[in-house]
């Protein structure tokens, strides 16, 4: 015979009240998006580009700026999309948490 449903799927209906709800998954997704899409991308892409631009000692300034600006802008758009995704995920987490908690008190206010 198979183990109980709770033993096979611990994220459902745990006796101690701790469960991986939709709000938990949204918070986790938002945190991962924040770390990878914003912090890590800034460390890997933006900071080295800024340091290289600061270390530039003259020469063909227009070409260096054009290369820097084009690449930096593209990566900044990636960071902006990651920021929007993070806000959406955290907002959904708050909504689902509020809906779940409000359901026990007659629904959302």
C-alpha cells in the first residue's frame, strides 16, 4: 500500500500548519529572480563595464562610449525586466497570502 498523501507530498496539508502554498512559491520565485536577475547580473555585467570605462585613458572615446552604451543599455533592460518580474511575483505572493488568510475570516475585506 502507498504511504499517505501527506507523506508523499509534504507541501500539502501538514499537521503543523506549515505548507508550501502559492504565496510561498511566489516569494521563492521573487527571491531567485531578485538574486539572479538583479544582483548577480549587476555584479557580472555592470560593475566590470563601469570599471573598464573608468579605467579608459583616452584615445577613441566615441567608439569606446558607443560600445559601452549599447552593451550596458541592453543589460540594463534585462535588469529592468527582472525587477518587474520580482515585483509581480512578490505582489502575487501578498495577494495569495491575503486571500488565504482572509478566507478563514469571511473573505477579503
